[in-house]
């Protein structure tokens, strides 16, 4: 991108203290959608209502994933610290 394009692009920047929540939001959004795609395909197959079924599953999966990531994140950080040099 050119400097002119990047300067004119509106981008919301959140304070650093919100990083764990923004991380959880992005991770939950992406992972819940991918898992909804895979699980719906495995459970019901590829049919005419596949994407409708995926979105119905996603409505439940995304909020659940968000809460789970917030709960599990500190444990994962601790495990990484115990298993990787330099943490």
C-alpha cells in the first residue's frame, strides 16, 4: 500500500490493556467459524442448507469459544513459559 492509502484508511486502535480481549475475539471468531464448517460437514454433509446450518452452529460456538479462550489463555501462557526457553 502507498503512504496515501494507509494514511486515509480509518483504523480503530484500542489501548494495550485490551489486548487479551481483542486476541480472544479474533481467535474465537476465526476458530469457531472454521470448527462450525468442519463439524457441520461431518455431521450433516454438504447439502442445500449447509451454510445455514453452519451459521446456526456458529451462533452458539462463537460466544462459547470467546469465553473459553478468556479462561484458558492464562493457563496456556503459563504452559508455554514452562516449556520454552526465554519465557
